[in-house]
């Protein structure tokens, strides 16, 4: 026989479980939005807003550059090379991420394409594996580290994809 106390406890447990599921979905949505924001902002040249997607000490590790902190991230967007791509026509297209949230940290993985305009047509300049590490802050989710590796047959690129899809952070000899 179920007592009133048992019924109230059951309702509280069910509400608690629903709240946890809702928070998980909201976290995944917020992280997906953050990642989807990168392309439009970087293609608009919004340097300060791009940098603000990262934590103050956040890292952006791309094959050809290693950036740490808001100042370096904003400088990349303001750079002569990046501004030339914007003037010529470019699109940073980030695919839908696979997000794994664990408390106040998360891992996401996706592909991205950098498409540039050359000779009156658009060409893919880069196709990359993207591994994102994120942290919940007082201001919401922020990127603590983003690692991109070009998909050119090197072993590291599919490792980033596989480990991210498993919700894990790969560690390489460069870490």
C-alpha cells in the first residue's frame, strides 16, 4: 500500500529526474548554439565576439597556429590574412556537433569546412576534424580548448573525431 509520503517522494524523484534531463538538453542546446555561432561571427570579422566564445585563457589549436587567450583569438580575426578572406568571400561552415556533457565540462566533436572564393568560384580550402572542450562559467558555456586538424590522412584527425564521438578528450604527444 502506497502512503502519501511515498507518493510525494515518488513525485519529487520524478520531478528531479525531469529537471536533470531538461538541464542536459539545455546544456547540449547551448553548446550547439555556441559552436554554430563561430562561423557567422568569424566570417563577419567580429573579433571581440569570437574571442568571447572562449574562456579568458582558452586555447585554439589549429594545424598552422596556436592561440591562447582573448587577445590572440581576436588578433587572428583581425589579421591581414583573415580580413583578406572576408573581403574575397569565405564561409566557415561548422557541422552539427556531437555533444557530451559531464557536469560542468563538456566535449563536442564535428567537422568544419573553410570555403573561400577563388577565381569567381568557391573552393574548399580546408576540411577539418574539430574537437571542442567546454566549461560551464557564470556567463554560460565557453570554449576552453578547440583543436582542429585537417583531414588529410594523418592519424591525429580521425582520432579527434573518434574520441570526441565517445565523449572523451584525446591526449597526444604534443599535450
